[in-house]
C-alpha cells in the first residue's frame, strides 16, 4: 500500500517528477503530543507536521505543482 505525502519546496528545479528521494525524519513535542515532520534530503522540501510516523524513508516524486511563491511536491511512499 502506498501513501502520498506533500512537501513544500521554495526553490524551483531542485527535483523532478519521477525522481527517487530520501527522507529525513524529525520530531516536535507539541501540546497535541509528538508530531513528526519529514524533509526531502538534502533540505529540498519539508512536510507539514503529522501524527503518523512513516515506516520507510524513501519514495518517488509523483508531481510538482507551482503556487505563487512555492511548489508543492507530492511523494509516493510504499508502506
């Protein structure tokens, strides 16, 4: 089963759809408990906080969508 996760990228052209990416996991202690957030190595894009921990730290870039000042990268992660 695959999970799709969105990342925010602030510079264009760092990765492309179809690229294999490695992820780095970090945690934040919040009032809601431990939250996880992920970064596409090496500091290419960052996810939002999530309570769901990933079991794998790699995936494939499915799409990149441009907004006014950033790009949304969707990564498919096999779990």
